[in-house]
C-alpha cells in the first residue's frame, strides 16, 4: 500500500481493515457470507458455509494425474501480460516428454464458473497465472476460488505465476500468502509462486524481443526454475523477478511520462495532474493565480511592486548526437512553490553568474528576487524536478494591456550541473502551452541581444521587437 502511494507521489491518509464486510452482491456467490479468500480475515473457517468434507485433503482427489492447467486470470484475456507469461510457461513445461499444459482463460468461462471449477478440479497441477490487483488477486479469480472451495474434489498442487505493474516484486508476497491460506483451507498443496514485477514493461518487451533478452532476463531465468519445480512436482520457494539491468528510477521516469501524454489527450496540461481538489489559500496565490480573463483589481499594484529587470538564463539544448529527449529525464514538472524559494534563488544565482551573464549574484538576494515574484498574484511558474531535486524553474507575471493580458517571462534558469538536458526547453514549452490555454494575448521576455539566447527563443516563435527599446538609467 505504501509503495503504491509512493509511486503515485501520494500519501496514505487512513487504512481500515474490516472483517465484518460481506462479499459484494456482484462478485460473491449467492450463498456466500464469508469474506473473500484474498482478504485479511480473522475467520478460521469455523463458521463458513463451505461443507466440512471440502477441507479434507484426502477427498480432494485429482481425476487426471499429470494433467497441468494454466489458468489465465487476467480480464485482459488473451491480450494481457498474463497471457504472454502463460504462453512462455506452457512452452517451458513442454520440455519433458509427455508433459503438456493446457491454458484456460477465465474471462471466456465467466458465464459458467461452476463448470470451470469442475474442469480445474480434474487437473493434477493448477497454475494460477494472474495480475496483481490492489495488492491482491483479481475479484473474478477470488470468486472462482470460492466456488472451487465448495467443491469436494480439486487439483493436487497449486502454483502461482503473478505479474504486477509496479517495480517492487516483493509486494507480491500478499497475493502469494492469500493463495497459501486458501490452499490450507481447501486442502490443496501450495507449491510456490513466481512474481514478476514491471509487468507492463516486460510484457511490452516480449512483443519485440525474445523472452530472456535485456530487461526480461531475470524473469526468464526465474521462469525456467519455476517450470522445473512444476515438472518435478516439488514445492519450491516463492520467486521474485524484477527487470534485469533496468533501474527503478528509469522505470518511474518512463511510467510518469505516460501520465503527461494522457493529460494532453484529455485536454489537461501536465501540471493539472498536481492540482489538489481543494487547494489551500496559500497555493492559490502562488503559481496558479493568473486570472484567465485578466480582470483582476490587483494588476495595478503588481505593476508597482514587481521587479522588471530579470531575464532568462536558458541552458543550451542537448548536444547533437546525445539523442536524449527532455522527456526521458523527466521526473516531474509542476507548479512553483514558495517552499522552494531558497532553491530557486540558489539556481538563479548559479545560472546567472555563468556565461553569458557573469552577474555576481548572492544566492540570498536571488532568493528575495524570486520570492517577490512568487508573491505577486499574477505570477505563474513551473519547476523541473530531476532525481528528486529542483533542477530549474520558469517564473513570470502577467499584465493587462488594452489589447489583452500579456505574460512576461521574468526568470528561466537551470542549475548549471543539470544543463544540456533540454530542461529549459521543456519548461518554456509547457509555459507557452499553458499561457495559450489561459488566453494570454502574448508572451514577452527580455534577454541578451548577443550569444545563443536570441536563437534559442526564436525557435519558439519569439521575434525581436523593433518598435520598442529597453531604456535604463543609472542612479
Ligand atoms: C484494477 C487494477 C489494480 C491494480 N493494482 C496493482 C497493484 O496493487 N500493484 C501493482 O503493482 N500493479 C497493479 N496493477 C497493475 C497490473 O498488475 C499490471 O498492469 C499487470 O501487468 C496487468 O497484467 P495483465 O495484463 O495480465 O492483466 C493493477 C491493475 C489494475 C487494472
């Protein structure tokens, strides 16, 4: 549960375990009043409606010794990752003369679970091939297990081949223990499980390369060990396989980039994903407070207090040949927050004290500079988080003119240690998209006349304004 929340950058507010809930009408067999087999329960079965003889191992005789069935328990049926893993397992089980395994898809047999349970009861070895759903078994599989539990006969040996979305395969332990408890209850022999994590990645790779190559290597090796255990009929320890040579941080970065794409498809900007249902007062005034219609009484006061002398210290785009899009490095792009003002000041001072600016900024002054902008009700900004640390930010304010509201990018700065990865480009693109969405008439900025910066901004449609000049006077 904690890991699921961590991966979704969320937190657990409360967790409630209850043993007094009856199975929902939709999923539970009509006569069942006991908790689902896959849930935590203090129930030892004493008050279960299951017939007592159903728990006697001696009475659970397989009709067909040697017969192996792989049950695909995924509701994605033949298109799912479970189906792919089931296919590979069946191939590995063919390794021995006379051995063969049949794959049965649960989804195709939902209408007559009783008949399915009878078919499964005829197997000597039954392999549940299932996805992990909410730290447990899919409800349809639980329903089938409940029906099997009520049958007088059943398969001798039970194995589990489970796959999951997240990276940490150890999370599979709950699913395995649910099946173990069910086996004890039914009188079946639990003979071991194989938990494959990052199922979506491994499943996708299996479509494009032989199983056993690249990140799929560990899953493949574990599958061989698992198949051997099944063939020999011995009970084995549970196995856990994570992607080979594919660190968790890569997996998270790739997985999160999908959210941005989906947000776009749904007419949202990626930063909308970070919106809180009921933002606190303080959040409203920082970063997201540009009124779309611009008719805000505070505009004039901002013009008096807001600093105007800042400009943009962009990092150059990725070097030719690195072939690395900014998205590949993306860990998070989200609205700026006053809590990070000190870090913004640090980045700002570091970025502007380098080429082409060479400005001797004191980070403390830079922090004040940023804070003043953040405090403006018309400010809007985004930060870019790389490896858990703010690596850059874009910040500006909007002003109302007779032709509409115009956004001015006051600061665009990237930590020199993180430059060359396209972070400025990503921040600028996002900011321009958002400003368009908010109905801005235009976006302005002041930057160095020479060097790479004019060319950098020209790529995004900015052009030099020749009707106005920036005038200044030293005091
Ligand atoms: C309703 C639902 C709940 C899920 N819960 C989890 C979970 O708790 N932990 C996890 O790692 N993956 C979870 N997943 C992801 C699936 O386990 C993962 O996508 C898996 O590869 C799907 O396998 P399949 O294609 O065989 O259905 C969940 C998926 C769904 C649809």
